[in-house]
C-alpha cells in the first residue's frame, strides 16, 4: 500500500474486525490493520488497498504509524479486554484530532433459562475473583487467554486448575510458567462447538469455569448453555470500564464512519 491518501487505522484481532476489513477492502479504501500475533494475520484479505501490521504498539510506534500511513481516522475493533491499545488509540485520537469509533460486539445477557437454574457469577475484576474463596477446593477450567494465567500461579495448591489456551508457542510457554502441567492444558483454536465444550468439562470433571465477558463471538453463550446443563458454576469477569468517546455495535454504522476518512487529515497535535 503505497498511496499517500488518508488511511483508515483498523485495530483488529477479532472476527468482527476481519468482517469490517473485508467490507472496507471491497470499497477499495486504504486501510491499515494492526494485530498482535502472526496467527491473526490470516483473518484478513490480501488486497492492494489493505495492509496488516503485526506486533504490539507503544505510544512512539503508534505516532510513527500515524505519520507513515497517513492515518485519517481510527476504527477500534479490538477485543473487549484489549485495554492498552484502546486507551492508546483514544489518547492519540484526542491529541491529533482524529475521528475515532469503537466497534464492539454486544454484551451478552444471561439467557432466560439460566436464571432459573444456576445463575452465573459476574465479577468486576480478577482481583475480586482471587481475593475470595470462589475457587478453593474446586476443579476449575480457565478459558481466559494465556496472558492472565500467571495471576493463578499461587492457586495451584488451593484448587485443581485446568486451562484452555490457543495452540501457539507463546501461549504454551506462558501456561507452563504459570505452573500448569501438560495434563492440565488443552490447546485449541476457536470456535468451540457445544459438543466439544461439554465433552471437555465432563472429561476433566469440572465444577467451575472462569471466562471473560467476550460475547457470542468468544463462545460465552455456549458456556452459559453447558454450565446450565451440567450444573457447573460459571464465573464471568465483566468487561473493563473504558470511557470510549464514541461507540457502536452496529456494523453499518461502523462502515459509515469510514466515510469520515480524511475529514481531519492531516492530523495536527493539540
């Protein structure tokens, strides 16, 4: 992508961002997608108007990106728990007077059938979970991503912990460093069917499952279903509270936002 025209910065890494990228590519609008892993790169189309950058971004790198790719607006479709990149993008948008929109999958409400059985326990943070005895003496499945497994290192002698991680070297190394043995790990790439979810919980005789409020795209709805069927306590860590200046869960609204491309270009700092 060599055009010097204003470019959309699409913060990706989710299935929703891949759908947006395909729609933007179809419009032949210059777009830069940023993701943190090589595995995520395969989600996006290969077109002359779309480029994918892999790797974490810090403030200086992101500011260089704004200049290098002539960024005209920011469409943030990162994971609901990707606090750092969203916070950085908001700060940059405000500093450089760039249009910013947060596109986020809807929050999943507990299904009505769950309310009559064992309602999920919603907690606001990892600290709220780990400073109480919710997990003590339980057989616990963690479906929380590899980055948070280290928080549970001290719990291996208080509960029987299992973890589902992505099939990557980074995830496996993080899990092992967090004290998980190979017989307590399973590496799978989503999506997970209800049948697979049920079989895994039964195989490990799980009594509690810890997950994040990632919505249907993260398999949260299936976990509600299987927890109700098997009588397993589901513990859901709610999404971080981020003050997004502008937010939507509507796909067409997100695409319409891309029409603002260039209205604040070139960016000028406050």
